[in-house]
C-alpha cells in the first residue's frame, strides 16, 4: 500500500499487488518529488475501516465504513457507506490511546480490523461530524459543545457585558 501524504478521499492511495508494481510506483512518485508512506496492506479488513470519535478520553460514537463492492478504500466519497458499530474493548482503548498519544482531546481515529488486532490508520485533529451523526443518529456536535463548556475555563461570556 503506497500513499501520497497530500492525498485525501482515497485519491493517492495505491494498492500494489506485486513487488515490481510497488517499485515502479515508488520510483514514479519519487520522480515527482512527492512525499509518500508505505504500509502493510490489511487485506482482512475487507475494504472497511472504523471511525472512532474520541472526546475527552472516551469514544462517544463509532461507525464502520464499507467500501463499494470491489473497492479496497472505504471512503464515503468513493461510494462507501457507513453504519454504527459496536467496538470491542481493545478497539475502544486503541482509539483512546491514539488520541492521547497525539495530545488531542477531540479526535477522529481511523482503525482497521487486522488479523493481529486493531491497527491505527490515521488520527484526525478536526474530524467531520456530518457523516458520523448521520450513521449513528447521535448528536456529536452537542457532545463536543458540552465537553468544551465543562473543560475550557474563562470563556468570553465571563468578559462580555450585556
Ligand atoms: N494499510 C491499509 N490496509 C488496508 N486498507 C487500507 C490501508 N490504508 C488505507 N486503506 C483503505 O483505504 C482508505 C483510504 O486510505 P487513507 O484514509 O489512508 O487515505 P485518504 O482517505 O485518502 O486520506 P485522508 O483520510 O487523510 O483523507 C481507507 O479508508 C481504508 O479503507
Ligand atoms: Mg481516510
């Protein structure tokens, strides 16, 4: 699996099935001075990933995104669909630890279900809320605001005179 760091919505993610293909894709990207990431392909994830929405050390919502038939990328922009998912305790703690490791109190952690347990694919510092609210029917925006109200001291409201 070879990824362009500048890529988004699944564009720039290349599954190279042979060593020969991998070598030529790496050479091509290098020739374009692109920044790339080379990863193990988690075939057993079967074109799905888990988006875990972490707020204040807890996963408050999680969805499973499944790619369109025959597609290894689960991106919703590539025709994937998303449903609410129940995480295992291991998946839950992996997501929470990943957010903590990045120093984020609010994060969107993407996991893959690999044969050797959950693996972190990506940690987003400004995760979108539209897709996950639609899939889970949870009011994620409200949970974010409630967290901020509880945890961010000295709001402007204290200073503004009405
Ligand atoms: N190592 C991997 N093994 C199996 N599937 C993968 C792997 N990496 C990515 N995928 C699949 O490809 C999709 C796109 O990959 P990724 O999220 O890394 O790129 P992106 O969506 O283009 O970038 P971003 O999430 O930053 O917008 C993932 O959602 C996942 O379904
Ligand atoms: Mg992605």
